[in-house]
């Protein structure tokens, strides 16, 4: 899901949340949905409200379209 999220951010011109903890938890949730439900089900439809894919004009948008595996593991250790 990390690679998918990075590719989608690049293709859509969106950015991850400035708080990488938010990004990590959402990506982990999508991965868990894929494992348990067979698809990375996301509740967002037309506009992202989970704060994974943010447009540059969003106050919470960071500058990154990538997140390392290490960051994901570190930031979701308690989830």
C-alpha cells in the first residue's frame, strides 16, 4: 500500500499530510483492509477526508509524496 500511495500522490499531484503519523496510520489501515477484506477500501470518494492525499493548497499538506517503510513501522508501532 505504501508504493500504491506514493504512486497515486505523484500521479494526482497531491501530497501526504505534514504529520507523517496520519499518513502512516491511514496507509496501514488500507493494508489491513486489503488483507482482511480483499481490497484497500477507502471511505473517501470525491474529496479526501482521511488526509492521505492532500492538494498543495491544503493547510495540512506536507511536501512529501513518499514515506519510507521504516517511517511507517516506527509511526504505527502502537496501532
